[in-house]
C-alpha cells in the first residue's frame, strides 16, 4: 500500500491529495456550469428571502402596529401580503434549488463511477498486480457511497445554509451595527473552534476511509480464497485478523465522532451567549431610546438564526470531511499513470502473418531486478514454439511482452516488423490472443462467452468454432445448450470444459499469434487429453507460443526454447534437444518417468 493510500501523509502530500481531489471536482463540474449556475441562483434567491424574514417582523412592530393604533390597517396588510408572497417565492426557489442540486450531484456521481470503471479496465497489468482488488472495490463502493451520502443528504443544505448565514449577517449589520460587534466577538470563538476541528478531523477521516478500505480488502481476500481458508482451517486466524482491522476502523471512527462531540456543544454554548449579549445590550439601548423594539426583536431573531445554520453546517461537516477523504482516494486512482498507451500516430500495419521478433529487449518489473536483458529472438510466422524452464525463469514474461501487458524497458518487440508500441491496442488485440490457465468465463451464456473472440458472430460461426476445438458435444449436453448460463445451477462446467470454451473463443478470434500460458497446467489427465485434441485444431497454421510446465504439449511444437534467468539457454526441436542431453533432456526424462 502506497503512502497515498494511508492516512499518514506529510503536509505536502496532504496538500497535493486535496489539490488532486479539487482538480477532479473542477474538471467534472466544468461542463455542467449551466446547471450549477441555475442551482446557485435559486439558492441565492431562497437564502436571501429567508434571511429577510426578521425585517418583516421589525417593520410590523415599528410601522404596522403604530399605524393600527392610529386606525390605519393598510401598512400592516401591505407588510403581511409582501411577506406571504416572499414566503411563496422562497418555497419555490428552495424546491428548484433542491431539484437542480440533486440532478447535478447524480450527474457528477454517474460520470465519476463510469470514469473509475473505465480507468481500472485500462490500467496496465503492473498496476493490477500491486493494487489489490479489494482496494479498487472500495473506491467504487464505500468511497463513492460517502461522496453520494454528502451530495444527496447535505450539499444543497450546506450551500443554502451558508448563503443564508451571509445574508443574515448583512441584515444584522444594516439593522443594528453595534449588535454586529457582539456577533463578531462570538464569531471569532466559532472560527477558532472550527480551525481546531478541521485540523484534526482531516487526518481522522482519512484514517477512517483507509481502515474502511482495509476491511473490504480483507473481506474480498477471504472469500475469494474461501476453499483454501476452509481446507487449511484458517477461519480462527482470519477471525482474529478481521477483528483487528475492524477494531482499527472502530477506533478511527470513534476518534472523528469524539472531535465532533466537542465541537457541537461548544458552538451551541457560544450561540446562546451571543444571543444573550445582543438582547442585553439591545435592551439597554431600547430603554435609552436609541434602538426601536422592532429592530431589537429582528436583530435578536437574526442572531438566533445565525447560529442555527452554523449548527446545521456542523451536522454535515463530518459528512463533508468523509466525502473529501473519499474524493481524494478516488482521484488518486483516476490519476494513476497509464504506462501502456496507444501511440499518437499509429504505424501502418502489413497483412497479419505472425512473425514475432525480440530485438535487444530488456525488461524488469522493477528497475532494481531486471528479468531479461538484451534478448534477441525471432519466431517465424506459422511456427509453434514451446517455452519451458524453471519457475521464475521468465517464460510468462515473454508472453506478457508479446501481448503488450508491459512495455520493454530497452530494445523492442516487433510483430510483423512493427514495434508493438507503434500499434493501437485494438489492432494488437485482433492479432494476438492469449489463453491462460484460468480460462475465465464471464456471466452469461456459453455462446456469449465464445463470441467474445468475435463480437457479433452468428450462431453458426459460434457452433463451428466449438466443433473445431471439440467443444460442441459437451455444450450440446448442457441444459440449454449454447444458451446455458455458465454461472447458474446446472450450467456449471468443469475445468477442461472451460478450457475448451476458451479455445473456441480464441479460434473464432482467428489471431495471427496465439499464446497459451500454461493452458493445461491445472487439468487432470482425462481433461488434458480432451483439451489436447482441440489444441491441434486451434493452432492450425498460425504462430503459437506455448508456455508449459507439463511437457505433454511440447510434442506438437516445431521448436522448443529453454529459458533460464531471462535468456534462451537452449533452442531447437524437441528431438534435437533430447539428443543434446541438456536441461530439456533432463526435464523430458523426468516427465517420462512421472508417466511411468
């Protein structure tokens, strides 16, 4: 976990984290400025009309009632009618403001959710191998929920309340400037309290978001590996680990609640003291005749209303702090660099043949640990090459570089003479397809999973691909045939059958280069034989790179590469390498012995 993912940030890192969140907010709101402007205008009008209500009280007491005593009711009627119209307009503006703000917030949330999803899909494999799925899920779930909770439950109220506070202060200043001095003195106390709270709560809420993400990570990790958990009786250890993470989350949450528990009663006390001060000083001046009763009543009511919105904003301050911390996490993920990108000017591509060339290629997952250095290798079009070697020798790295899951750090990898970095990702994916040992099937029917290799494929093409690799027979026996949902009861398929479906998916894609990364390593012998029958058809005349621990797939290869420490230690046909008596010969002998 990087420092940006923790609550322990230096002041500079914290400022950059906030700036990053504000950049995301600004970029997302910029195209919505008409909606934002309309919401702001309606909020200003509603807040202004609400702030002016004490003025009607002052005019009623100082103008309307004296006129009534003289037998003239007209001023009081005029004040009442204007007040009623003002209340009606204020209600309409509040409704419009709430609706416009809700529309704005939902539009904002939808765009950020979509951007998160698109971003995670496009980030390189290096990111996904270090950034756990649980943390990515936390960004899309708990963090987005925190932002939504604030936007839906408090954003419009905070904006309207702040405007109302500003207009009410202006009204006090106009009605009775001396009373404004009392308000300002109390306001200094409020400002100091808020400064104290904000300094401490920022770290507290960042810690809350971090521990919330760790809870999700632990939960996802446990239930992703539930078979291993139950097989090795890891439940007690997991219970203890989860309880420790939950305790950290509880401690962080209680810390933020404790801070708010100090702040709110302090603000309430200051508000009451302020109102007492205004009323006492105003009462003295009423007796002296320098202040009217109506003005005193209006100023007292306004003073009470000044601290009411402060309390309302405080209620949402915790939500705001939590939403800001969540927005920092989300913006951090959205600004992760995409190290494998499309070229600005893609190179023109020849007709796909399938020739793969490594030219002085070097690569390392980190600068300190190179996996391969200065590798020169040519795989002619149409050749089937098996890659063998010890675990960690660099076999899968070859496959990842050809698939451009990573870019080489030196030299080049070329497909049909074109540097992979000069090809659009879309063009590369049409020419290079990888089948892995996981044989992942997505939710949906068997036909939909096969058609992933060729979107829009007809039922006839899908069936032909399945027949070609030997998958049609078992698919036909499924409850709904090709329409069977692979994740529903009765539609689940075995490991070997999943592999055959993935072969059909690769077959229908018709790539120039096919990579099989240990595609049979997790299968039992009967399943492997079933897959081997489909493998010969799948390879056809195309270039193939077969990475295998088991040597059963090597027999069909034209050429074998023995990889050791990121370099080619042996290169030749299977028969030649057995005769040479080197490393491959030893691997082959061990394999033959295991069969016996």
